[in-house]
């Protein structure tokens, strides 16, 4: 992970996962996937899981769009 302070707001920091971090996350997921499914996802119906996924994807897209816009305006 890398961390950088926001140029606009010194209180904020941005964390970015590195290539090495992505590789480690893939290895870790193999260990934790079944536990996450059992303790978290199992609590939701298939429809609720789809709604949660759609909501998280929508939020991620909004953040990427915001970041793209702020980078272009610099």
C-alpha cells in the first residue's frame, strides 16, 4: 500500500494498493473466501447480495469518476 496526503485537505489521506499488494490479496482471498461467505454473505439472500454488490459497484464508480475529474482539472 502507498499512502499520500490530500493536496486539497491535509486531514485526508489516500491509500492505494500496489501491484505487490494485489498479488498478496489474491493469495489471502483463497484462505478467507469461505469464511467471508459463511459469516457475512450467508446472512443475505441472493437478491440482497446482488443489491449490495450493485451498491458497492456504484460507489466505486463514483469515486473513480470523481478522482478522474479532479486529476484532469489539476
